[in-house]
C-alpha cells in the first residue's frame, strides 16, 4: 500500500482539494487505462491535452487527479492536486511510486543525434561480457539482465522507465545504459532519475519538426548535462563543436574523447577494411569488427565510459575487440557474386554522409556505390533535399524510394529529396516509390565487387504507411533478392 502524499514527495504543488493520506493503486497518464483507486496525471501533449479526459478518468474510478488547471466540476471523494508542470510531476511521482530505483544502480544516459543506440547497446554487451549484471533502455529494446522487452520510443515515458529500473534493481542489476532523446529530455521523462554519468555523441540536423530551431535542440540536450549531479561524470565528444557547450554549466566531472583534438581519451585509425579496422586507443593497438570513423567515436565513448565506471583498461580493450555491430548499424553481407550490401539506420544528413564517406574511404574506386534512400513522413522536411544532395554526390548511382511515409504522400516526399540533387548528378538517380522494388533494382544494377547501401530504416522490421505497420525488413529483403540473383 502506498499513500498519495508519499508519491507526491518533492512535487511542486500549487493547491490541493481533498485528502492526500489515501492509499492509491496505480499511476496512469492514459485515461483509457485508469481503474479503481488509480492516480490520473493530466499531461498536455503535442496532439491532445489530458485535461480533457479528467472526467473520464474520474468516471473510471480515479481516486486522485494531478493537473495544471483544476476542473470546473470537483467530484466529492476525489483528491485534486494542482501542480505547475504535470510532466515534471509525473516523473517525480513515477520515481517515488517505484521506490526511486535509479538510486540503487549506476544509470548512464547517452544523448546526441547519432550513435546513441550503438553506444548504449554495446556498453550493455561489454559489461555483460565482463561478468556484470546489466540493464539497457534503447530504441530497439529494453533488457533486464537477459530478459528482453520491446519498446516503441527512444526514451520511454517516466512510468515505464521507473517500472523497468525497479525490475532491474530487483533482479540485481548493477549498471543500466539508457538512450536519452531530446524529446525525452524536453518532456521531462528523465526528471527525478539519478544518473551516474552522461555521454554526448554529436549534434546534427534532426528533429527540427519538433524543436523550434537548432539552438533549442542543442539547449535541450545541454540541459541534461546541466542537471547531472556532482558525483556523476559528463563525457563528451571534443571533436564536435557543441561538445564544449554541453560541459559549460555541468557540476559533473568533465571528461572528453576525440580523434582529432586533445582529449582525456584518444583514438587513431590505422587501417580500414570492410571486415573491420585496426585502431589505437590510448596508445594500445587493437583490431575491431566495427567499420568507419563514426564507429571509432562510438568505441571511444564506450571505452571512456567503461574506464569511468571502474573497468580495467586492458580488459576493456580486449572486450571492445570482440564486439559486433548492432543490428541495422552498418550491418552487411557479401553475396556469392561478391556484391556487398550494407543496411544502416542513417536517417539524418550527417549519418548518411558518415556512412557513405566510410564506404568511399575503404573501396578501391573501381566498384560502384549504389545507394537506396528515402526520408520519413510527418518529420522534419528541411533535411530532405540535404539527404538527396549527399546521396547523389557521394554515390555512383542512387535509387530514391519511400521510407516510413506515415500520413504523407510518399511521391511528394521523394520529390522533396530529389530537389536537393545538383544538376550534374541528375543522370545517376532514379526514383522507385515501392521500397522492395527499389532494393531489387539496386541489386540488379550491381555487378561483382559493387557496394549497395540501403539507408534510413536499419533495425526496423516494419514500414509505417497511413497509421499501419507492415512487415518490412531491409536486411532480410536484400539478402533474399541477392540470393535469388545468384541462382
């Protein structure tokens, strides 16, 4: 049994109507899930306002309502708590409801435009190989030890985060690695969590459909580091121009990693192939299976984090050399006809540029690079022509196609991507809206030793069209097509 007043501990309250010394059952922000003796928190969202559903929650048996504006009709027997910010209140209440589990393990948040999933997932794998009990909260899944749970958001809601952190603590988990998105920070989902450390990867063009402008996007990321406690560490990419910005007001221990500039953790690329690369980290040479300069940054962030959490240097390097790429992140296969197909989640201009530059730095120059790419619907439209320009400039041939069009017309999205193609590159591009047909066309164009890049969806096993999700797996499809062409 837990009392409402205990769940409200540390919440900034403006007014209370009713009794807070009442035992409550559960905490909900979705009125459809409310049942007898639950607390309903009315959140103002981008699509709807939870305050519109206060009556519904009351009718379904809510014992307490947390809101920013008290309703006109106060129902007897229900406690109404008016707060300044229901998003922040929900985060604090969720942490209290589950016994503040983030205080009982070492929670590390990874934020930035690119690399969050790779870093968090590989940290999980590395610490697991080191014999630790580990948890993971990522775009792809939530792991409680060895048990996998599916997720639908990069940073889940506050209740979900604390629910799984409590499961982790109960299962004896010592470390948890968590992706922290700008949406999650902005919507206060990470408030009231105690972080042992924060990692910053980079900042580039993304999510400007949600944030007003790039400055707001940057400042939201920065606020995560501003709020880290003194006992935590803040590890940032010193080669990224916004790395120093992240450290400006943090109370945490400031640490840096870099390939090009002075930093606490340094790396150097010595040799690159499609099978891996020889790198040097803090003057120790090692062969790693991950490809590309962007992955060296990821591995350096992993190395630095492991060192700051107390792992030994040589053990960390040995474990890094065993790590495989994450599904949908530079995931590749080589067909019988020696065609290399690479599937990558690159869905931002910077990520696409990184992947194509990596491919071009490894290839001999005699092979063609055939890129299949599109842009998601209902998202930042300004990056579309930029993606088109990058794909056309850095590839030999390009097939523009549909990504997750969501509620938009896929042909219209493709037109906006094509608009960025420089005139001298027109002839190397074609457009095929059907993504499966586009992948087939790329495979048919490819000859021995050519390289096909299928960008944008990576690990996703669906395509989202008009509110429905259809089974679609880039890696599975390209593998099937290339196998058929070999016959």
